[in-house]
C-alpha cells in the first residue's frame, strides 16, 4: 500500500513539473499565401483551333472571386452581345463563360481577364490571364505595341481602350458607329499597350477613354487619340497615341427663368464668339450674359420689364438656335452686390478681383483709390471681365506693404443702372525673403512661340510666360511650394492650348509635361534646366 501511495505521488509531482516547464505558444495558420490562383484546366483547352463551342469552363486550384469583371475583361474582337459570366459574385473554383453571340469564321478570339481574377482569401491577383481560341485552323500571333500619352493634363487616364480597325473598310464615321476588329486596354496607372493575336494586314489605330464601354467614340464625354495613316502588321514599330478631349461644339438648351431678370441656359462650346439676341413681345431688348464657373451653363440678364413672351436667339459661327419662353411671376430680383476675392494677407502671384453679381455697364476709376500704409497713392488699372462678372485690380505689389482699396458711391454702374455704396478692403504683403525665385533654362528647343506654365500640385496655373526665343524664364516671388512645369508649343500663336479634332484629322498642339516637382523654398534662388525631348 505504501508503495502504491509513493508511486502515485511521484507521478503527480512529475506532471506538475512538466506543466510548469512547458512553453506557452499560439497556433498559427502557417505562412501567408502570396501566390495567385492557378488555372488547372479549361474546357475547351486554351489555344484551341476549329473552336465551335458555346460554353467555356475554367477550373482553378483554389476558390477565386471575380472583381469588376465588366471593366477588366477585354474580349477581342468584341461581341455585339456580351457573354454571360457565371458566377457573377461569390467564391468559386469554376468559372463558366456562355457565349451568346455568333462567332466569325477563321478568327482568333482573345479573352483577357486583366486584374479581375483573385484568390478568395488573400486577394492575390492572377494578372492578365488570357483564354485564346481560333475558329480557323491556326492562332494569329502578331502584335501591335506602343504607349499612350496625355495631351495636356499630368493626371493619366487608366483603362484606355486601344483598338484596330480594318483599313480596307474604314471611313471617318467608323469610330462613331462600329466596333473594332481588335481591342485591348491599358491597366491601372500604366500607359503602355499590346494588342496580341493580330492577323497580318493594314489597320487604323485608335485609342479611346471609353467611359460607357461601348467601343464607340462619343466626343462630348470621351478622349481620343489616333494615327492618321493606316499601319501595317507585322511591324516592329512602337506607336505613340496622344489622348485629347475635343472642344465641344456650340449648343444651347432651353432657357429657364431663375429670377425676374435672370435666365439659366445650358450651353456648350466656346464663349468668345457667342452672340445672344432677345425679343420681348417681338421687340428687341438689350441683354447680357455671364459664364457660370465650372459648369456648361450661362446666365442671361434681361431688363426689368414686363412681357408676355421672350424669344432668345443664340448664334456662334454656323450654330443658330432659338427658343420662345413664357415668363413666370417670381419675386426674387438680382441686384448689384460686390465682394473681393482676397483680403488680409496676399501673395505676390495673387490676383485681386472685384466680384459682381450683375453685369457692369460702366465704371469710373476716378472714384476708386488704392493707397499704401503711408497713405501714398498707388497707380493701378481696372480690367473688366464681363463674361466672368469680375474686375481685376492690376498693380505692382511691394514687400512688407499694407494696402487699402476704396470705392466711392457711383464708382460702378451695373446693367440695371444701379450703383455701389462705399466699399473698402485692406490687404498686405510680406517680405521677399519669405518667397523664392525660380529660373528655368530650356535645352533642345527650336520651336517657338512657347507658353511656359507653372502649376501647383493640383494643376492650378500659378503663372505663365510666353517666349519667342530661347531665353531664361523667371518666376519671381513664389510662395514656398513644389511646382510642375508645362510647356505648350503655340503653333498658331494664339496664346492658348489648342486641342485636336478627329474629323479634321487635327492633333492637339504639342505639349511637354515635366512631372518631377521643382521644390522652391523661402529665400532660395532655384535654377532648373529642362531638356525638351
């Protein structure tokens, strides 16, 4: 009995010792999965010839999910009716593609899944998996490669469609009405493209930021890039396509009354040559119009008179359109109000503007005063921008200076013969040492005139200079910041960037974009050399 008791005690003590000596730990799930899914097999087999199936099945080694399949999946040549992809959502090891369109004879088809296939747990992407088949006896294997370049903006478009059209049947209207023979797209943040499995022949090459994914050009909303002459395949050339957004053609919508003296009109196109005539009860009346900022719309101001009907006639070049409207009884009437876009501290590159609520008929600069902190008169000019309902106060700013701008009653008379009350504002500048200077030197340029623009990180134009010869370009008293540079080759010497036009076979004016920011710091003199390619 004693022996049994001793044995049991020894066993219990051993268990306690083993328990106290054991190290604590956690169960792990093993190494993180970093591998993309693998296609185990496909039915019919990938790269099949004499293909005549209406259904394709893809089998994977793990559960996968399809992300943005409608955006990522590029089928070349495109179908009129998109195939059905099963399942549309949820995890699966098998993807079924049901072809709902008829297949063309002796044609190689390519299904490029882009970035749409990812494993269900870790999200590892199977990049650019392609399922290819031919309805003929062989797979076409030629390529067309190149890059996409933005014509004006630094921000690049992703998922740009790049398309080939048969040159033997191509007309100017083809890109508006018909789908291409071959198509691919650029991926997110990438600017290169490769159209594969192309047949030997002659093609027109077009790029499109296809917003509604219908493979047809819609100029009002989409960018286009093109090569004017057909390309020959096979070729080793790398093609560069420059994307641009066409200027909208003039067009006006039916005016709507927003107050007793103001009408809202949806308007597209340039404003420089726009003319608006108005007839109130068939009698001509004087009208003014202004642009609504960041909107394809304008306000039309009419006299404060009563009428039973009003006819608006819009003219801009070959464009003409007329509307007859009945007025409504509205209590609201727009009256003259004035504000300043700046007050307090201002930078040397800031514009000092008067913002008015109604068009200005006339102004008297003798009833305006600009004085500094010593009450000394400062010379200035007033530039009236009626289209944007603003007046620029143009003068030379000095460092460490305080300014007071005063408008006496009657300095401004608006379209309705209303004048301003007394108005005063103050603003001030700081020392030059709180700002930096930038000098740009250009190499490899022999095209003039050039418009050299300095932009902030949001692509707002801070300042610009036009040069007709290669001289150093100075941007002085800049606020400390990082700046971008854009240089426009002003081919027609009209002082602005001109975009292209597809039907006129006109490319956008050449633009050089320097994407590396230039750091300008307080009290620095920065010299930068830009090499034009």
